[in-house]
C-alpha cells in the first residue's frame, strides 16, 4: 500500500477523533490507514506493543543506565554523539538535557529518567508558544514533582535507572500514547481486534523479574527476545535491524494548509482557548 502526504492529512482528524488525545505527529494516522487496509482481509492482528517498554528496546534505556556520566559541556557532546550514532535522530527520542535538569531529576527520582528529561527539554520549546496568562499554570517541573510524590510509596529510589525507565514507560507512555494513538484505538476504528502478545500476563510477569544487566550490553535492543525465539524465526527476521514505524513530517505541511487547520489556528479560536499565543 502506498501512502502519500495527502492521505495522512485527509485522515488526520479521523485518527485524532478515535484517539481522544493530543498528538505531535501523524504516526498513528499511518496506523489508522494501515488498519483500514487490513480490515478488508482480516478481523484480527498481532502487534508488538509493549516489547520495547518491557525489554528496554528504545535507545534511551542504555543512556540512563550508563555509569560515570560526564557533566557540563562534555555531557552535551556525549549525548549528541550518542544521538547521531543511534540513528534515532529523526525520532527526537534522545533529548539533550542540561546539567541543571539532570540534577533536578536526580533530586526527585534518584537518577535522570528519560520521561523527566523529555518533559524538561521540550518544555523550553513549548513555553515560547504559550499565552502569557497561561504561563503561570505551566510547570513541567511541578508535574514531575507530583509524579515523584505519587511514586514515593513504591520506593522508586531502590530501582536501577533502567528499571525505573521501564516502569515509567509502562505506567505513562504505553497507555497514554502508544495504545491510544499507535495501536488499539486505530485498529478498533476499523473493527479489527489487535492482540498484543508481549503484554500477556505471563510475559509481563517474567519481564518484571529481569535485572538491568539482562537488558543492557549484550542484551541491549531486545536481544533477549531474539535469543528466546532463535529456533522459531527465519534467519532474515532474526538478523534484521529494528524497523521504526514512522510517517514523514512533511505531511504536516498538508495538514496546516487544510481548511480546518486555518480555522483552529485562527486568532478567534486561539484567543478563546487561551493556551497558545
């Protein structure tokens, strides 16, 4: 199936309606179109949601688990190098934190989890777009302090950095974004039942017993899963690189030229909402 930018812009509102959350890309819209195409052939599919969160498949897991992190300018260069070397630059998955942000997060969580780094990093860009009256309500650090307070009874400071990152990803990103915009909602929109084998109770129970060292180094990038299924998968699957489900950012141009975007971004509407400048 060939998908063009126009297909993404034409289906963007529909995918958002089913997701019921704010989003920053059109990846879920691509999944919406894919699900519609699949619905002509099948009533059920198996998808891989949960595997990255449970088995530390994202690049940021290794970043938080690294001992002896440099600081200051050395930290900036080290993070930029890792970002480019990981070939994940297009995803924005590895925000470049300031030393001040790292220290704030260590005070709250005992380490610098990716969820916190991301919140503080993108907040600096978002702040510039906000209405001056709304700015006094905008406190990413305050939100992180609330999260840390909620998690304190769980003794998160006893977790390794990698396991804390896994816990936060499973608690927040997986249900709030992945399953809403990239998975379940887009499939159900076309009456397809999406099964998530990696989120099976037994698989999750096993994954939660894993220590950080089983997921880093030689075990990085979900190597554990590949080894477990080495005798069941064809060699080309075992040897393939991680394939990222991405939609092109150029689709945003078509979206912003649409009639409804002009309306939603008009002065009257933005003033009435009172969030953005």
